[in-house]
């Protein structure tokens, strides 16, 4: 809807959507008509009663600015008084018609206002023309009242429509930004959780080795034993602080079922691929044997990238995907490609923000991500990482 509303906005005149401009223009016309009619009454010898009826009509139009119903009734009363005095109230009914236009533009009851004004103007002209009930002028007065009421009401609806479009556009932009922030925050939390699990494991291993070294020292090596004990204490302190920080982060996502699970890694890729095959995605995979010294953060990143890419393939693809994880010269190359659905539909509505989190995760591991989307039949995500976790050159 956003592109459509933007296009409509560019074609619709600005003044058409500004009620204050229309009201101001209406009262400028009323003022000019009143001045011309006053000169006409004085020059034509209309008399004090006709001039008073004109002033009464103008006063009603002015009062309608603050009190629409009393002002409109006062204006039509001025028309009737002018007709009773034998004066054909052409200008008076014009002023009343413009008053009715402003009346309906403010959102007042258009049908009742139009019926009252139209019937009164018809009666006023019939009286002025010596009770000619088939007078064309009388029908014209009534028709102009109906037209003014309809136009004012239509413009009111038009303005409400544009305001709703503008509000919907603003809401859509705000929702988009909130959704992007939420998805990126979720991915950051998951990165922090995975980092904690990997670091916690490595710290536990270091602590174990320090304990073995401490036990293996001869009894007389007191300084070395004290140093090792101090190192073990420091390691435990780091692990405790890391756990405390992650606990604070996890409290904000109580619905994260995987928050207490260990971070997944390359060893679980076959299990991941099998889980997608069980839900109907046909996956062709090629996974090289990885070296033991691969950085734990890189291992977790590979798992998450394949997971997110296969999720997108299941949602938006044609039911097939290809996964390739290869290693060459210390570089790990991950390619996940899928065909697009030919009918243009998706299994689930997607926001497109998953790629933001994926890009941030790859960046945190020092890698490089490339998305190949040529609007054809194929979508591909390619990632390059270093086995030791260093930045890709």
C-alpha cells in the first residue's frame, strides 16, 4: 500500500487535503458577495429590510464558523426575510449555499443540513416570485444547496481518506523499523549466547588443564603452585561474570527455548539438514571434513548461517535447496541456494530482516557474506570465513 499511497499523494492537489484553506476561500467569496450585494441593494433602492436581511445572512455565515447549526439557520432566515420584502435573494442564497458547504465540510450532518437549506431556499424563491411553485429559479436554488452539501461532504470524506493513508504509511514505517530492530536484537542475543557457550567450554578446559598442571607439580614448587592456583581462580571468576552477563540478557527473552542449550556447531549440520528434510524440504548437501582446530565461533556461525538460509528456502523456495560447506587454504566457503516458487507465493509471510541478523553474525566472525538475488529462479547465500576466526582478506 505504501507505493500506491505515495503515488496518489503526488497526484492529488495539496489544497484539496487542507480544510482550513477551503474554509478560508469560502469566507472570502462570502465577503465579496456581501459587499457586491450591499452596493446593489443601496443603488437599486432595496430598502432597509432587504439590507437588514443581507446583514442577517452574512451574520449567520460568520456565526456558522463557531456554531454551525445556529449560523446556518440564521443565514436561511435572512433569505426568507429578503423574499418576504419582495427581493429575489440570489446573492443571499449564494451566501447560504457557501455556508452550507463549510457546514458539511466540518463534518456536520450533511443530509439534514442540505434538506433544511434546500427546502428553505426553495420556499424563499417561491415567495419572492409570487408563489410560483414551478419556478425554475426555485428549483435551481434547491439544486445548488444539494450540490453544496454533497461537495462539502465528499471533500470531508476525501480528507479523512488521505489522513488515514498518511497514518497507515507512518504506522508501516514505524512497524518496519521496530521489526528490524527486534530481529537484529534477537540475533545479537543469540550471538552472545553462542559466544558464552563456546567461551565457557574453552574456559572450563583451561581450568581443567591448570588443575592437572597444579597437581603434577613437585611439592617444593610452591611459587608455581601458587601461580597456577591464582590462574584457576581468575578463570573461574571470568566464567562466573560471563554467566552473569548472559543471564541478564536471557531474562529479556523467556520464550527462547534454546537459551539453556549448548551452542550448536558443525557436528550438528547433518542433524539440522535432516530436520528440514523431515518437514518436506529436499536438500542436496556437500560438506567437507573440517579440521579439529577450527575456531569454535566460526563453527557456530556456519551452523547458524545454514540454519537461517534453509529456513528462508523452506519459506520462499520451491521445495529444493543445495548446501555446500567446503574448505580451501584456510578458508571455509558456505553456499546455500534454492529455487524460487513459480507461482509467486510463499509458505509463510517473510519480513526480509533475517538477512540483517545473518550479515551481522558473519561480520562478528570476521567473514564476508554475499547474497545473489537476480529476480530469476534462484536465490543464493554465499559466506566466506577463516578457520582460525581471523578477518577475511
